[in-house]
C-alpha cells in the first residue's frame, strides 16, 4: 500500500498561483504592481496602497530562522515526526512558514541560516521547504 | 454623546452542566441544561429572556434553544466569531443590547462536546473553501494543523527573547492545578500536579508539553446579562460590567499572526487592555484577581505584560514569585481555568470572574473588588472587567 500523502492545501483565487509556481520549481513572493511592496501570505489587495494589481518575484531562497517549533503530537498520516516547522525571514524581507529538512530536531536554532528548495512528495506534489544553508551564508543584518 | 457601557449591565446568573469527557447527550441538550441552571441561579423565567448570543463555532442555533426552553419573543440573536476569542465578545453584545434597549435579558452560552465530538486539538480540515481556509492552507500542507502547534511558534519566540523557561510554564500549570484541587467540578480535582509530573509528561509541540495544554471537555456554560438595576432585584449579587471590549489589531491572523515585526507581544490584547482600563477608569493596580485566557500556559505569561501587570519580559519573574496563587498579588483562574477545570472556550472563566465578585469562588481570595477576564489569545480577542455593585 502506498504511503499516505500530506494534506494538500486548499487552493482558491488568492493562493493557487503560488502553489503553481512551487510546482514549477519557484519560491514566489507576491509584489504590488503599483507600489512594489512585497507581501506574504498572498492577498488580493495591497495593504499599503489598495492596488489590486500584482505580480511576483522569485525569492533567492536565503533566510534566517526567526522562530520554530518541533511537532511531536498528534501525528497525522503523511508527515514524518519529529516535524520541524520554521518561521523564516527571507532576504527579500517577507516571512514564510515552512518545514525544515536535513536537520536534526536538536540542532535547529534561532537565527540559523537556511535556504529553500522545492521538495517533491512520492505522489508528485511539490512544496517549498528549507534546509540548513550549505555555504557560509551570513545572517548579518 | 456615545453610550458608555460602564456600569450599564451586570452578570446576574451563572449556570454550568457537569464537565466530562463523554456527555452522552447532544450539544443542544448541554446548552439547555446550562441555561436552565443559569436562569434558576438568577431567578428569572425563560419567558423573560429576549436575547441569545453564542459562538459561531457553537452547533446550537439560538431559536433551537428558545423553542426547547419555551422562550417567547427574541429581539437579539447573534453569533460571535473566532473560537475562544469570542468569549467576552458575548458579554459585549449583551451589554450593548441592554444599554441601548435592544434587549433586556440576554443569555450567552457555549455548549460543546469538545472531547467526545469535534475536538479542537485535532486540528483543521479543508472542507469548505473560504478566505479562512485559504489562510489555513499556508499551514495545513506542512502538517501544522493544531492550535498547540500555532501557539508554540509564538511562545518559542517569546521565551527565547526573554529567557522564559519550562519551569515558568510549569508554575502556571501547577498554580492552576492547585486551585482545581478545591473545585469538585474540575477535571483536575483530586489530581495534584508536581514539577516531575509536568516534566515527565509527553512533549506535544516544542516547547509545550501535555500540561501546557488545556482540557478537552464535554459541557456547557451560560451567563445571564441584564441591567444593573434589574440585577439588584434578582437572586444573586450582581457582577457589574465596568468595561468590556473586543479587540483585533493590524496583521491579525487567526492563531498565526506570524508576519508582524514583533512576535513577542500580543498587540490585540494590548488594545483590549487600553480599552477596558479607559472605559472602567481602572488600572492594573485596581485589579484583585484575573481569569486570563489559558488554553496554553505561555499565553497567561504573555498577557501579564499585555495588561501591564508587569513590564515587557518581567512576567516570568512575577510568575516565579508565586503571584498567580491565592496569596499572591494576582490570583489567576481560581477555579482551575481551561487548563485544569474545563475547556468551555472561556465562558467558564467568565463565570469564575462573576463568582469572584459574588465572593463564592471555591478559592475565594480576600477583598476582591475587580476582576479582569480575557478572551482567546492569538485570535481576535477582548477583555472584560467586572466589579462589585
Ligand atoms: Zn501597493
């Protein structure tokens, strides 16, 4: 029997495009087409200038861990535990919640440098994740 | 001149069902039992109730209660959103209605099979595509599905910044469990909690362990709100509403306000604090006891700062000094709270606030004049100050 797969994010007008970018291998950040303000999570309107026009940029994927938690219980099918979830300040200035892979749950720490990649599940679903930064990415501000 | 809600209305009745892990009855049945006890406590006939307010999460509609209990004409019915964030929002609705004449006698309630039925702790699902579900979508795919996982993210950032330790969290849990030992209605009755017991319980979502998390309960709790004048003619000593407000702030999400600059504070709770202190003309020095919303232990510690009982980063020391206990500066959740009495989404904490004003808590401190009660933490929330007539 196939291993159960992760819960898929419900997708609507306001978020489906972001997951499509992930499926195409990109970590996207929504950008206001009027005032250029970046925003995440995506929303239909810019909270700075009320413009409905937007496009997006591709993130460089580098960031630092601003908070994290390690999930032990309850355990849901489709996920491996302990499950590390990090809140990452991306270099572009927006923040993203995602899973941290290739890291022991004992080793995750505040301020650690991470880099994103697109993970592919056994069922083909693609989802942005982080892993510890490989090169000496400095987290100076 | 706008109407101030200060002193316009009072909590005149309190009623609860038994709290259990398996009620064996419907949520409508729990609602009716709780409301019946509430009206008997106050000495008011169901036919006099003209307003009903509950949670959007409550499965029981207002008119189902009204028919089952033989209520007649209703002129106010409303449901308030955001889970436990609704708690004192119910009181605000009721107080506004009473102050403006929209209704005279308003019953608010929450009744839930929170253990045997839909368990909040088991997380969200994506059945209906709404803006709220799109919000949850950013967490669901990563397996971040439960309230404790969302709270852990903020708690960890707060604890890291201010050096809060698990011993501080444990003190919140143990202080409230000690109160529950005197409360026969509480889940924690007869079950003392030691530091060893706390530390040895399973890790749920780091840094939160089992006893950092509230109960899951089948039960109901109801309150009657009427004019302060009318409350004086009923059976119980009124718990007068000195100030009440809802509060949500910029960048607010439901449980996952992860994208604000400052993760280590609760701006919506600070807004609630400013509003209730201003409306009541009171300050933190006037508050004798609290029922701070306690779905998770770090929420209690953070709120001590939101309500200015302590400066930023100082709440851990305030807690470590035993101030949340009966002989401390600020006895908190003297019934055991959501952690050790029952999880009725905060309505049972408001009920305890009213008991503290009546002088009838099972852990009644001396000379309680004013009690501060809050709604859910990390969601659109609110605060309430009750006082003696
Ligand atoms: Zn803009």
